C-alpha cells in the first residue's frame, strides 16, 4: 500500500530518477533484445543465455553470458542490485 501511495505522488520523471546511481537491476536477456538494448554488440547466437545489468532508469551497463559478472560489475560501480524475472 505504501508503494502505491508513493508512486501516485511521484511524477514520471521523479520515478525514473528514483535509485539513479545507486540501484541497478539484473535480468536475463533474449538474443533478439540485444540489438535494442546494446546496439554496439555483435550478432549473438540465439542459444546463448545472456544476462544484463541496467541502471535504475533502464540504462544498459553490461551484457554478459556469465550472470556472476553482472554482480561484480554492479559492486564495482557501487550499485545495489535487484533481479527481475
């Protein structure tokens, strides 16, 4: 209930900035999403399991085939991480 009340009072820009520079999220990424999120990445084998680290605002930070490396990068950047499913 508290989150619902808080988000009702925040503007869209305030919500986007929430956690900026402090929070990152990690999620599995499908190969067809790679070019959209990481346009500089080479073509990826569709059978490959990929993991990505994003800033709280959705900014892509790291793409890897190793989930652990996303956590290491987040720690290096001093980001608290959450996983999205």
